[in-house]
C-alpha cells in the first residue's frame, strides 16, 4: 500500500524535474511513510512512497525494474495472487530479486503487455514505463479500491494517487469544474471521470491508460456480468459455493508480513469477515469498532457481542460531536468536496486501528453484491403497486405527519409513497439525490445556474442504470451502485481515511471473483421476500446469532440531524450565512436561510443538505483560499 506519482515529458529533449517528483512524493508521504524513491530515465520520471506490507526488506524499494532495467513500475495496492503468478513467471525464466507482488507486475507486463492486468486479483493502481517502446501504461483495479488521477499539460502528462500530489506541478491549473460542484450537491461526492478541477481527471475503475507519442488512449478491461444466471444448481449448492469463494477471498487477504486486524461494526458483513478470519487464523483476531452516545447510531453492543463470540482482542471508541476539530484535516486529505458524513467515524476508526495494526479487513461491498440496501426491496415493491393506486397514495403521503426519528416507519412510508408516481429508474434515482434538480434551481444564484447550462446530474445515474444490459431491475440497481456509489463514494472514503493514517484496508466482499459469482446468482438468493443478503445469511446462520444476522441495517452514519440543532447550530449559521460564503456567487442567501430555519424548527430534516453546503464552504476556504483557519 503506497502512493505513486510521475511525469512523462512529451519532448524527448527534456528530462522531468527531479525536484518536482520529490515534491509530489512529499505530498503523498502519509500513504507510505516507510520509504520513498524517485527514478528518472530520459523523459520519464517516477516517484513512490512505500508502506511496507509484503517483504519488508530494502529489496521491496520502488520504483522497481525488470532484470535489464528497461521496464520500470510504481505500484499502490496489493496483488493477492502474486505467489501463484510468481511460480508461473519463474517457470518461464524470469528472475526475481524480491518477494514482493510489485515485481510480479513488472515481469507479467514483459510477457503480456497491457493484458497483464487481467491476470491480477486484488486492489491496485500502477504505472509502468516501458523504455523499449517509450510508452506509459497505467491501470486501476476492477472496482476502484485504489485511486489514480492524471492531467495533460502543455509539456507532458502527470499522474498521482491523489490530487494534492498532482497540483505540485505549477503547470496544472486549479480552475474549478462547476459541473462537478453541481453533481456533488446531488450525490454528496464528485463522480468520475471528472474531478472538481477542470484539468484533472480520474482513471475509472477497470480501465487502463496508455500514453504513446503524446496521445492518451483509455480502455475498459473488465465488466461485471449479471447474465446468464446460475439457475442449474439447488440452493444448498449455491450457498456452499459462496462459502468456498468467500473463504478464499478472506484467506488470500490474510497474506501480510505486518500485524493485521479487522473493522467490526457488528453488522452482517463485517461480522462474517471476522467469523471467517477466526476460522483461518491461529491467533485471536484484533477487532476495532466506533460508536456514538446517540443510541440510534451506536452499534458498539453488537460489535462487542461478535468480538466476544469469536474471542477477539477488541478495541472500541465513542465519537463525540467534535467534528469541527478533525474536519479541516479530513478536508485536506480528501482533496475534493466530499459530503458523506460517515467519513468522520471512518476517520476515527482508521486512526484507532493504526495504533495496533497496519492492515485491517472490512465488510465493504456486501451490500452492492447481495442487495443489502433497503432501497432495492422498496423499489421492487413500488413497481408492483397498480397504476390506479399511485395518485391517491401520493395524496395520502402529503398528510402523513413528519417524523424526525431516523428509523421512523412513518418517515420511510412517506418517502416510499411520494415516489410512486415515477418509473422504477426515476424513483431509484430520486431516492439517491440529496438535492434534486428542482431544489438546486431554487438554491442557485441566476448567474451560476446560467453558467451550468443544461447540466443534469440525474443523467449520470440514468446512464449507470441503462448501461447494465441485464433485464432485471434488481441487477440494474446493483450495477448502478457498483458503477457510481461504490468507487466514487464508499471506496474513496475508506481509501483516504485509512491511508491518511498509513493503514491498509482490505475488502474480501470486493474480490472480483466473489463479485462475479454474486452477480450471476438468481435474485432469490439475494432478496428473499424482504430479507436481503439471503445467501450470506444462509451461509452464516450457524456461525452468527440471529440478532446479528437479521437486525436492521444501520450503516455507518452520524447523528447529523441533532448535531445541526445543537453542537453545529451556531457554526452552521456562521459559515453558511457569512459574507465570505455568499460572495462566491453559488447560492442565494435566502434559500440557505430557509434550509437552516426549517431544520432548526423541526419542520424538515435538511441535515444532509446542510452538511453538503457546510463542507463545501469549508473546502473552499482550506483548499481554494488556502486559509489556515476555517473562520469559526
């Protein structure tokens, strides 16, 4: 697990500035504090910061090359099947000078060229400079666990793990991409391949990039197929197959030369990971959990129960509503506006975990493969409501009393009934939007709205739904989340929070072979009536207690609603209504005041919208204005 960067000059007469590569490495030092290296060869410059996980010796130093020094690589991540690939490559005559997975990439590239990426099982972002052909080859893992951003400049091509390293090059502009801000208000994150900066791009997951003769070409090398379904076996065989694939996914993620543990929320997915780790390890699993004083958001009792069941060495921490203390540091690390509030507890659990271990397994990805979100079932049920009943039920929704409690049945019913008018795709998109297009129309200053033109964030989500060729609505929803929410929200959150603390996070549920198996499962093995993750629950029904298997999903949320009425009440007013904020020309002051007033009076829950606006302004002050103070 590391940070990578580099620059390729278009002109063969100019060598990249070593000082620039060193500055880029310094900006990534948190990702790899154990070692760093720079390699300059002709018009190519590569940089690397190392977090030592496999082969802790100096032989693991990067940038790393093949036997004759003609091919060089910088790599961030883990290739879990590297021992098997190494045996194959040695049989073909390749010589190894280390026991690292990175060296496998070099030799595999020598043999296969760009197709080498299709043999890799793991999480990775890497760049290969081929001195023989004067070509740069970059690749990103199938789901997007490891990041890679890049920019083309007047004199060359620059890439890095994070934007903060990229902008060390003075030729890269910080001009804002206002469409990205528009999408951010819809999604809470900036979807790729764009970024918040006009000149900078993200390499999408499951894509490679080649740079030759000054021209960039991008290719998709993997797609998750939901058809044909594996209907020819009975339920018992499917559950046994899942158990075998899941065990293998966990087993290969236990390969480490440093201490490892697990994030444990007490939810099904993280509990399943810990259960499997306990069965495979010859020592107690070290587990780490975060909780809140607000019991609607506190999962510590469940995590404690699972840890006790498997004899884990358990550590926990209660997060207090002092988000302002860590928010500036979080903003600096995330680079782009990022308003998923679960980044706060994720930050704390990564910090806590790194005090004890260097690698942590987690349960990320189970929801997107096995239909764990309530919205999947709700959309399928809404699609079955007869058309004649939709209008009267929508009218009924208007008269339902507003309830603020997070798990209020009335609140969920109101949301469900209000969406009945739409087709399934529109309804699903509507449930995912934090600011709808209509809300943004009321919020925006006229000049800002005019500058955006016809940009519509809903189109991004619609494309993701339509791109999946599977006929089933459930598969299209799962595919849309794998395409957007997973790589640009969930995985960004975990990568940045963990790497800010030099902690490697591993996700067995995101093993691509496990995801391929899950995608082709018939719907009944994911959703059985209202029961989500049916296959996972059947596999663990004798290993986990019913209160863990069947409890309501809580997610990794924070009590934003209460925070904005109490601890964050005054800071929110001070920031959002400040002249410094309103002078940016994005939002009408009266519209922001209305959101604040309705929320504080309990007339509506605008907590996520307020958080998005609050975070965006603090981001401007810290990243754009480069202020040392957030002004509150």
